[in-house]
C-alpha cells in the first residue's frame, strides 16, 4: 500500500520513518528547511526502539504532490487542517482511507465534513516523539502505540483496516483497531488536556 504522511513532525515523521525502515511505500509532506533537509540527507531518525537511521523517502510540499495514496495519515497541527484539504482531495482515490492523528478531539468528523465522499477514520497515538533538527525526528522510550478506527456509520473497504494494522506492526508500531474510536480519542484527549 502507498502511505502519504501529511505533516512530517514528531508524530508523522516517526510514523514515516518506522514504515520506511520496514520497506513500506511512504511519501512525506513537509515544508521549508525541514523539507529541504529531508530531500538532501534523508529523513533522519534517532530512536530508542530502532536506533539511528537516515532514510531516503520521497518528500514534497502539499502543493507539489501529484500522486495517489491508499492511506493518508494526517499529522498536522489542528489549526492547519483546512490547509491540507485540497491535498487530501487530490491524493485520494475511491478506496483511500484518511487517518487523522492529532492531539485534538473530534478531528475525524471535522475532516470528514471538509472532504465529503472520502473515507475518514479517526485515531490517536501514544509516543514521545519530536522534531530534533531540520529533517530529523526523535522517538524516546519503549512506547509507540497507534489506535485507529471508523466512527459509527462509516463504511470502510473490506480488509484495509487489517492491512494497515499488519504494516504498522511489521514496522514496530503497536497498532490497534478500535471498536469505539470516539471513546478512545476522547480518552487520549482527556489525558493530554490535564498536561
């Protein structure tokens, strides 16, 4: 499957790096000096789970990417969601799924409203990850857990949730398909709100 990571920061950069390290087909969306460094030196990963790596991944601005993706992880900041709706519309085909991974509750339904006709799920992540330099991300500790699933009433192409889970697990990410993603994203939001 083709993965597009919209937002190659501490969350998206680590998802991209882990997937790429496992040989998955990954393209990153980034901007500015971060994008330039990824293009020149590769996406550099410092990871307690995976060690040190420089990974050659395709990288574009949201405006320049012209391909299609089977899975789009949306990992931008909440205030930037509107700026990538055109990218999502352009990059999606009829069976594409969108998995938002933002530290904000209600992101899936918000994106679904912006891109009707495209299958939008929801998700949350448990990781200590951050951008540690231009073109460089760090993952600390032993926890890298990603929970995702469909909201009630969302029709998902058969087998795709399981295929994503398998790819993530092969990449060293503990991936869980949630039977109640509204609950699980609320739990994560509650957890980070206290901090």
